[in-house]
């Protein structure tokens, strides 16, 4: 007769094997077969009824779980001097788990009763269930700065690198963290803000040489004026926030919504779920749910949090850090859709037909509980036939229906023909010291495309919903290319033997046709780069001019309110449109939509510039040890002063100065985007394959200087050497440019 395990044995096994919690896993572990499975099912139901287990579809899991970021209260040190904390938001039925604090030397002293925000890691030990690292103390918000440390007899002084700041700070001997004279450091205020003499600070991080990789992103933050310190009142409002109650929200906590993000994601603002539509009128159709964190519940109009979020406009992402739009208490905790934790959300239910076309949608303000936090690669592996312990329970009930809905949506996408550029995205890997260990290109998986497709659909629904309710909103606008940019692209295409339709209203399908012609040819990258450069920059605006690149008439950002202020405004507009209570759009905010759109479009561009500069500096630091090496590359830009080449290996761009190409004069053609040697006929144009030598890499500026060795596998032609400089060609070229400009002006006037 098969032995049935006790309840304690089952609970212990589930605790030891949290990823193998399906009934069949438990049965297999205890050797339960045949009719004995009925007894096992009865025991599991009893454990569920008693609150020891929580059933999610076909799995059983311990409901008593803390989120990765939690509010904690420090306890008195134990007999061994270890510091523990208790969670202040524990919602389980049993005793709250013990949390061991893991403190760094630079962390401030913590005492019994202190409240902190901590980042938790689950562990399996006898005396505690979690370990926590300090994010910050609640109720304190010390000023932070980036500065150069100058060593003195007793400690030293800090010289902040902020523009316009000439105030020095004093560092006591015990607060230097071992910093050396001249090192770049990150420091924070120590002691009261108002006191006589120099204010005091303590060093919390040593960044070493100001040109070192670890300092790169911090320098970019300060150079571009990106706010990286939250005012006291903003922190106070975030700390006072409490988990949202259910109240009138639709209860979606039993729906197995999951998050799919990068493996290193710290916040999760979107969750998805799909199933086959059971409506006989929609045979082969799908129902797709997209749930987004309800940031509007916590960030109310006119509050200090709201003013700071509007000022920042968006979060800024660097390889080693994030400058968030919202404080950690919200972005990493209350607004993040952590696995197994109830969170307020704004959700949209979308119905697609068998061809992937949306036939209806419905918005709701709800409460959800993420069934699983998965990352892209493991999801794709599961679909490709290699599920892990984490993904196997969700393969049949969640992942396969999601992919079925995605494949249907792909059909509609193909019909719509959004712009289909093929430009790989770089991924910079850093070690613990901030040094670049590798530069790779991100894999484009169906898992990425699935999330992107459903987010685009949700954004379309948000725009259509607010238009239907006649509510003002900020659209995401991407206008079609300017005529002169389009003509330049057409000339580049013709020079490559390709054709771009002319004399008709431009659509993305015309550009896709050009890209398809170039695919798998030597001109593919050149045409992709030239097409990208012909595009206008997207922006936020109160007037709806459509989204050209996505081939959509109505489009508004809805899916990332944790990191984009525009999305928060769309949430507020939806709340007002449906009468969902607090947190809606105010009349003042509606009147200022155009101004807000311009502001956050500027902050977005600021972040893009800072991110690009940081990437350039990291790449220059990475390549500085390889000066003199030769690299295959492609011409990525043409200017009067030289050509830019993108290295195949890293995607880094470097300058080939025109002075290094020889003594001859080079004619620059802005329309054709070419440089042509007057005597040798050497012509450089976008997309050409070249071999270059790295002659200089400057980490401080991110600049790379290259020497051209060959073009399309052919050595450079040798022009005749001249003893003196000849300006004949230069004058002739100048005259030709003037004649061409005059001709174009006359043609425009005649039109």
C-alpha cells in the first residue's frame, strides 16, 4: 500500500523545492501512484483551506513571501552582534520571517527602531529567511554629490564637480573610506544641514581615477544636468505611501498574469496573460490581457512626487545604474509587479480575431498578483522545448497561449507594415568595478517581440479609448520624413542600384520594400542606416499627427508609468474618462498638456544624449587597451572633416579625419553623402566595408580616431605627392557648390 505523506512533510518538501510545486511533482517525489493520488489531492485541498498553501492554476506555493524591495524595521543586535530586521508589510498568517542585515562599510550606522528600505534576497538558513542590503534609511534624505577628494592632515575636503558649485565639504578622518588624494568619490552629507563652517560629508563610494569606467555614468549625469537626488518632501511622500486597498477595483488576483523582463530587471511595470476566445462568433480568436502598474494611485496631481516626476520626465538608463523617475519606495516596491504580491494596476482586455486584428477592448482599474517573474531567455527556451523548473509549470497554461496570440497578432502586423529596420542593439557587460568585460549585440527573440507587440496594442487601445471619450491626452507622435531627407535617401538608394518609389504619398511599406531589396546584399547596412537617418524624431504632443514608423493613426504611451511621465498622464486621463475615483487628470494639467509634452520630449532627448555619451566613453575605455589593432568596419557617416566608421566587433563609431586620407583635396557632397578625392578618385560613401586601424581612444571624451587602411578589400590609391599646397581644387569645389546652391534656389522660386 502506498504511504501518504503527512501535511508537515508536504509543506517541508514544497519549501525545499519551490519550483517543483505542481501536484504531479509532489506525487513523483513521494512515489504516489494510481488511486493514492486522490488522497494526495484531498490533503492539498485541506492545506489550501487552512491557508498553508495557495493554489495557482496547477501549482501550490507558500503565500507568505516578501517582495524584493521591502520596508523594514531594525531590531536590537543579538548576542552575536548580528543585526536583524522585521518586515513592516508582512501579510502572511504566520510569524513574520527574520531578515539579516548585510551592511557595507560605507553604510550609515543603524540602530534599533530605525526604519529602512531594503533589497531582499531569500535564503535557506536555520535562523533567518532573508538577507537585506540597505537602500536608504526612511525619514532621511542626505544630499549626495560627486566630487574630487583632496587629502588633508585630518581627513580632507571634497571639491564637487557640479557645474557652478564652488562650495567645499569637510570629510572627517574616519569618513574617508580610504580615499586617496585626487580620487573621484561619491559622498553624502553627514550631520545637520545648517551649521557654521564647512558642511560635513562622508565618502560612500570610491570611483578612483576620474577617467575610470566606474565614474563614466556619474559624470554624464552631472554634465547633462539629469536630476539624481530627490528633494526631502518627495522622499517623505514616497515613504508615507501604503499598499493600495482592493475597494472598488476589479479583482484579477486569481488570473495568472506574468511579467517577462530582462534577467537583471529590478522593476516590473507590465504583465501579460492570454487565452483562446471561447466566443463561438470569434472562432480561432484570442483574448489578451495587459496589466500595468497603477502609478496614479500613489503619484497624485500637484503633489511633490508629481512635480518631481514631471521635472525628470523619464528614467535614464546606464550600463551600471538607473536614475529613476520615482523614488525606490515606489519604482522598486509599491509600483512594481513583483511575483506573488498584490499590486494595483490598470488593465486592458483585448480581443483579437484569428488574423490578429483587434475587434474590441475594455479597460479596468484592478488588483492583480503576478504569478511569475520570468525573463526573456528562459521564456524563449521553454517555448523552444527546453523548459526549466521555473518555466515548466507555466508552459501549457500561460506561455503557449501567449505565443499563439502573438503569432496571430504578427499577421496583422505584417498587413500593417510598420517600418522594419534591422539595426542590432549593443549590450555592454561590466564587472564589479565598472570595467567593460565584453561588448555584444542583443539577441532579438520572439519573447522580446511578443511583449513589444502586446505593449503596442495596449498603447493603441489607450489612445482610441481616450479619443472615444473625447478626453485631452498626450500622443506619441512620429511624423513622416521631411521631403529633403527623403530625397537624400532616394539618391543613396539609386547610387546603390535600388529603387524607392516616387510621386506618391509615402508609406512605411515603400521603405520596407527598399529595405527588402537591400537585404542580404553588401548595401544592407548602408540602406538601414540611411533610412534611420531620414526619420524625424518622435515626440509627445497634444495634437494627433499619428505615428509614421509604426504605421498607426492613434498612438499614446500607456505601458510604462514607472519610468515615463507621459504614460502617467494617460493613466490619469483614463481614470477621469471612466470615473474611477482619485488620481484623475486635473483641468490645470489638461491646459498645460502642450507645455508638458515639450518639456518631457526635451528630457527624453537629454537622457538619450547622456546614455549615448556614456556608451561612447565605456567603449573608448574598453578599446583604449587595443590601440594599434586593426578592425573591420563600415562607413556610418560622412562629413566635411572626414568619415565615421562603425566597428563590426563592438558597434563603436570612430572618426577617420580627412587630413589622414592624403594630401589631395576631397569634395564633400551633402546630398549624396560622399567624400571624393580630387586626384585619385577615391570615394567614401555610407555602408562601404573598410579596414581601419585604431590610432587613438580617449575615455574621458569617448572619442575614437581611426586610420583608413582599405576600402572594399582594396588598398587605398596613391595620389601624386605635391611639395606645396594647391588650392585650385578647393576654389573650384567652392565655385561648384555656389553654382549648385544658386541653381536650387532658382528652381524653388520657379515652383
